[in-house]
């Protein structure tokens, strides 16, 4: 017991505190380490945001291109189609569109609205959305239909431009190039892609 008391008195006498310089050096080093960790973390967060934006843009673009590819694959390959007479491409003030006859002879129009209209309904789904219009065929009992994806499908993106062209209409009248540019409404991230479709 006596030995324990002597050891305790020895520790009290030789106990030294931390100096102000040591505290200051520790704080400076901690600050440097935290700044470096913040820089790495914020860089990682930005990279994650960019990768998410690219992934979402590719998802939306692929969905829209698959829909247009599917519609174009239903185009009729009659004598009129081979001569290019069943495919029309025109530029409207607000949208580029492509019209063609499907295998049943029904007129199908693909377009994207690029106007700034706020109200969305079946006739006008709103700015930057894909529209597919099917003309009426009373003799077949088919009414006019207007089709479009819901706005949630676009994941915050909208179609900035949609164009249709034929690179070599003389040699390949049945091949259409679709160019699609998407822009995110919040971040402004833009994605451009294209696809060749054989009708």
C-alpha cells in the first residue's frame, strides 16, 4: 500500500500538461487532413453525380430510340417504300418530324415538341417529349391516336432536338438516321446520340 502511495505522488509531481504550441500544431495538422478529406470527398460526389447523369441520359435515350426503332421497323416495304414515296421528313417551326406508312397503310408520325408550352395533355404532352401520332383509318375501324411517355419516364430530361435524315437515299432509301439530343432541366447536362434504322 505504501508503495502505491509513493508511485501516485511521483506521478503527480512529474505530470506535465500539453503546451499551447502542441495544441496549435495538432489543430493545424487536423485542419490540413480535414481539408484534404473534404477535397477528395467532394470530388467523389461530383464524379458520382456526373456518372448518374450519364447513366440516366443513356437510359432515357435508349428508351426513346427503341420506341422510334420499333415504329420504323413497322414501316411498309412496298413499291412505294422502295422508291422512298412512303417516307416524309419535314421541318416544322417547333419540331422535326418523320411520317411514314406502316405495313397496314396507316400514316404514323414521329416528332418531338420543343416548344415552351407549360400545359401537357394528350394532344400536347409538353416541351421536349416524344410524340407518336397514328392517323385514323375508318375503313379498318382505327381511330386517330396520340401516344407519348409520361413525363416521369424522362427522369428530368427533355428532348432538345430530334432530327431524322437519310445519309444516302439513292443507295439506301430504307435507312434512316435518328439524331437525339437530351438536356437535363435541373443540371443542364446534355447528351447526344444517334442510331441508324433500317425500315
